[in-house]
C-alpha cells in the first residue's frame, strides 16, 4: 500500500512540475519570438533546451512511477 501511495504522489508531483515547465517554456518561446537581440535569442534557446531536458526527466519519472502504480493497485 505504501508503494502505491508513494508512486501516486511521485506521479502527481512530476505531472505538476511538467505542467509548470510547459508554462515556463511557453513564456520563453514568446520572448524568443519578440526579441531580435542575438545574445538574448541564444540565451533563450539554451534555456528552452534546458527546460526540454528537465521535462524529459519528468516524463521518464512518470513512465516509471505510473506502471508501478498500476501494478500495486
């Protein structure tokens, strides 16, 4: 039972973090489309790459925790 609760909590938290990252990425993309400054564009593009990597980590966590939640149920 504790495993199921832990997996559920981890999955819920990872989904919230992923949603926040998606919202932040949308803001960054908006600013990226509005600026012509080369340095700012490169910096924002790097930030988007970082956000994508973090999102992939949460996707992986959800993929691992999700099946354990189904198995424990």
